[in-house]
């Protein structure tokens, strides 16, 4: 680590100038919590290798796993933009970072791909600088990245990616983010059917106004889900995970969504729905084995209808981002 | 108790043919839980004296405290209609009840007046017959009464009146009712300004469709409220009790609603809002003393603007209806 960085920083720097960080994929909305709920999974996720420099500004030296889809231009990449906002906020425009981004999860999958990268970058920066403030302090910077990635500074992916676990964004103005508990045995089965559902477009097909009676159904369900998370009542969690507003619209963009739901529920899923804006779908299960059975069944079906897919089975990730050796 | 009733009943009859029962007033909606949340208070409430007879059918021999507003005709009174539905359901159309209804709380106050009467009646009938099934089994019959009283079979007053405590109606079809915990220290200050806001009309001024962004705000808040109830986080409960959809419309029918809110919050309220469809307003507080200070302040103000009022200070009632000596 360059001497002048060590000297100037307001934190206790890590003592090394390079770090490798993993940040998790996330499932936003969680069926009945459009724009306010999300949770993190153990896998997949993204990796960032970050090097502290004493040259102001951020560079991106390498991106892998993105099929050339992400910009190396630091003014246009969500990771560098977020990290720059963070540096500005702590008054360290004198230093800089070089970033390698290794995408280990699909882009445009509805699994919070940009959030995972952004959170990995922010967590790497914070850790290198020895900033010990809690992870959720990084949330506003991560949301700047989301704003660039999908046109709206949502937090339902970045908040669980940063904080781990199950997260409620009660309010955006002011930002009020609450960690919710969950039954430890819950497993998550995720299948990403390889079709294109860009987040911006998926948002645009949602109507601006909804029937009050449907909204009442929705807030009865989110209240039931939160209750079930606190009491560990998995049946209640399952009963509550219904979406009468958003899913009927977004399901149209996902191949055989309702058939896949039927297959997952028959195979023992607690609940089934769209992850974020799709096209990934996810199921909660009571154990790992059932989750594997579901991903197998859904992938077999997708293969049959000639759609490629990727699948993940994971418990809920309570730790959020972590430093890799 | 007549011999043939004792003999025929499928339950263990109480051994007396007359009973006096109290059932509590309730605060429905709880600001951010329109149509799905409600809680019961210790006071006020209604009383029913019920006598088992071996003559089929239900009679109402006396109603007090209603200023002649409630019908003695058992086909038109919510209490007798609900109890008759209950009798039919258990196949006891051979017996009957005579009912005295003593209104101890104002009608049309937004405090679940008809629910308190109905629940008192149902609980009296169940107890006289020795029916030991849980109170929430009576819910469908109580909802029949609500349907007659306000044109819609809501459960957000009858469910907490029957079950006590804080109740979530997650779903109406099928009916799914969940008891929520609450911090024991929460006190409730209620003020009923004596102006007329009929429930039917209060419902009709609410629009059928709402903005999705407002609905999102609302379900973020109800999720926050449920979280705060489980963790006992009274600050979070207060922050979450906001209503951007219904309150702005209903507040117009309540004299100086926003001024009363300001006064209550200044006096230390955790939250403030409309009880049910109004015109009663309520505040949560952290102790009894603050609740008294708030009712005093609001009643003084209402007196100044020449509006009569009644006030109640009470903890949350966890027991629901009870037999009185």
C-alpha cells in the first residue's frame, strides 16, 4: 500500500493493496413484495479483484464472463460509478482503484447480476480502506449503480446483496432497510431459462395503476410472509407467496411459467415465482434434496422445449459479500 | 337449562341457561393495513345477556344504549342474524335464544360497534352450549353480521373482537387469519368526535384503483409494521404506520384530523390515525400516562371547536370476549 494513502485515510487500511471479493446473487420481490423485498443466496455470485492506487480515479482493467457486454469505460460501468460515489462521499478523490470484474453469473437473468458486481466492488473498496462502518452504509452508493443499470435506484437487489439474508426496504425516502429472519432450513432452487427479458422492458409492461382490491390482497400476503418468516411457519410462507399484480404480466415473458410452477409445486416446493423481473424462476423448499429435484425437473422440461438453462441450489446467504483468499 | 336441550346437544352445556358476555371494541385497518389488520382494546365494548330457550328461533327482548337506532326484529339485527347462522351450522334449529343487547359504546364511531355486539352474542351462544371449538371458528358467522351491517363481510373488526390481540386477515378466500404479537407496553388512546361518518359512505368515497407506486409504499409499511410487532421495535411500528391511500380521503370527513395528529405526535404519540372508517381517531403510545395526555388534549380541542367527543385509554386486549359475573 502506498505510504501517502496509509497516512491520509480516516480508517485503518487493510495493509494490502489488493483484495478479491465475492458478492451474492439475489432474488428480488420474493413474489408478494414487489420493490420492497429481496434475499441473497450462497450461489451464484460475482467476483471483483480490486487494487488500491494513489492515482485519482478508477480504471477497469479486465472483465471476464460477460461475453463482451459490459463497458470497460469506468464512467459507464455500474461498479466503478458506485465506487467513485463512495470515494467522493468519504472525501478521497485523491486515490483510486483498478478493478477486475469476473462475472460468475448470467447477465439479464433477474438474479441481481449488476447488484452482485456493484456490491463486490463497494465491499472491496471499503475493506481495502479499512472502513468499518456497517455494510448498509454503502447502500446509497450501490443504488447509484442500480439507477444506471436499470433506470431506477431500486434497493431490493443491492440491499440483500450487501447485508445478506432477507431484507425489507420499508421506505425509500427516507431509506429504511430492515433485516428479516427466516427459517434456517429454507432452500432455494433457481432456474434461469436462457431467454431475454431486459429489466427496463419488464418494468415498462407493468401498469401504473392497480385495483385497490388487488393491492389489499397483495399487502395481506406480504404481511403473512413477514409473519411466517418471524415464526418459521413455512406453510404460511408458502400460502403468502402469491402475486396477483405483477406476476400475471411478467409471466408472459417466461416460457411455460405456469407449467413450471405446477411441476415445482408437485415436486414439493413451498412456493414458486419469478426472481426479480425474470426470466429466472425460483422455488423455496424445505430441504436441499427437494430443491435439486425441482431444478432437475424444470431443466429437463426446458431442454425438451429447446431452451437452454442454468440452475442453482442454495440456502439463503446470511453473510452478504465476503473476502476470498 | 331445559332437559331436552341438555340431552340433544353435541357439546357439554354450561349448566345454566343465562349468561352475560362482554366483547371488545376494535381498531380496524391500523393505518397501513386497510381491510387486513385490526386489534382489540380493553374498553369500550358491548354486553349481551343471553338466555337459552327450547323454542326455536331468536328473540331480542331489550336493547339499551342505542338511542333506539338498532332493530329489535331478529331478522334485521346483526347479533341475532349471526347467532342464527351459528345455530344452523351446528344443526340446532330446534332451540333458540333470547337476547338483551346493552350498547356500552357509540354506534357509527369506527370502533367496530356492530362487531362487538355480534361477537358478544356468538360467544354467549357458544359458551351456553358448551361448544369448546376455538373462537375463530365463529368468524364466518360474525362476518355474516358484518355483511348486513356495512354491506361487506369484512373481518378486520370481528376477527380481533373474537380472538383478541392484533390480527391479520391474510386472505378472505380462503379465510386465513393470523394472530400477531405486540409489545406489551403499547397503549391506545382513542377519541371519538361526535360527527356522523356512516361506514357505507366512508367506503364509497375510496377509489377503486390506486397508483402502483402508492400501493408499494403501503405494502412496505405493512411489512414494516408486522416486523416491528414481532421484534417489539416501537420506533419501527411508528415509522410504518403511514397510509398514503385511504387516510387522505377519509381524513376529509373528520374535523381537524391533521391538526389532531400534530397535537398527538407533539404529545408523544408513537403513531396516529383513523380507526376503521372513522370518525374515531387513535394513537399508540408507550405508556398509559401519555395516552391520557393525548385524549385530554384532543378532547379540549374538539370542545373548543364545539364538537362533542368521547375518549378511551386502553392497552391492547389479548383475551377477546369474556363472560361477566
